[in-house]
C-alpha cells in the first residue's frame, strides 16, 4: 500500500481538489499517484522471495480509477480488482446525487466543474479500462452506492476489455461486506494459481459462518 500524495506528511504532501490548487495541479497530482503505483511494483519485485509472475492489484474508490489506468499502461499484474470505482470525473462531480456531490456542485458551481472536467477527464478510468487486456479484471460494486449511479458503474464494466467479471453487493461505498472480501480473495487466488490459499479462505469462511449461525 502506498501513501497518495495528498495524505503524505510535509514537505511531500500535495493537496488535491483544494481551494489553493488549480485543475492542472490536481491533474498532475493524480498522475503522480499513478507513477507512485508503478514504482510500488518496482519495489515489490525487488523484495526477496517475491514471485513476479504472481502480483495482483487491488484498488478501492480512487484506487479503482487509478487501477484502470495502471493496468492499461503496466502489465506486470496477473490480476486487477477494481472496487466501487467511478468511470469518470463527470459521474462523480457533475452527475452525482449524493449530499457531498450536491454540496460540491453548489459551492463550486456547475460551470467551474465543467471547466475542471475538460482538464481532469483525460484521466477518466473509462478511457483506459478498454486497454487492460490481457490482465483479467474483477469489478466489485455497491448496490447502495451514494456517490454515482448504477448506470455509471455498469458503463465502467461494459467498457472494460476481456477477461472481466462483475459482482454486486448489498453495501455502501466502503463495501464492508464479508462476501465481497471472500469473493475477491478467491478470485485472486485462482488467477495467481495459489490453490492452498483458496482452500484456506474457503475453510475460514465456513468456520465464520458456522460460528455466526451458532451465536444466533
């Protein structure tokens, strides 16, 4: 896991979508985040005992946007999981109906957001996800996603190259659903060809379900 530029300590911190930043600066900060993700693969591959043929990427929210770009430009991962990601800047800031999105629309103004979209849309995930192949993709979406519409999420999946899979869960943006974790882990275990991991995950999940049923 990396620290994105906007959560690093000073003097390395770069704010994102802040009052003191321009649209161009925001774009460059997101580009830096993607460069950092590529660098994280460099660091990971350099560790002793790491099998470079069994690397995977898992990204949530912003990480799902950046993951689409990463997978399009860097093929070192054997699998990529994109969790509750938005296809575009527009889907979040201009079409979003959540209280946060509406507040941003009211504070910044629609015209300012449209101006920003002209700059930021070059990093829209939906532009890159068609070029993920041959890396397999797993999309995990929330049925009660507050930040963007189901149509936006479906369009993200539809635009992706094959092989790809999609799954929906009765949760919000955080996707704090045990089944989502299990599905993700099993899917990665299969793509990375680690049968022992699949067996252990299945065993632990069955034990957890049994314990939960006994408690109730």
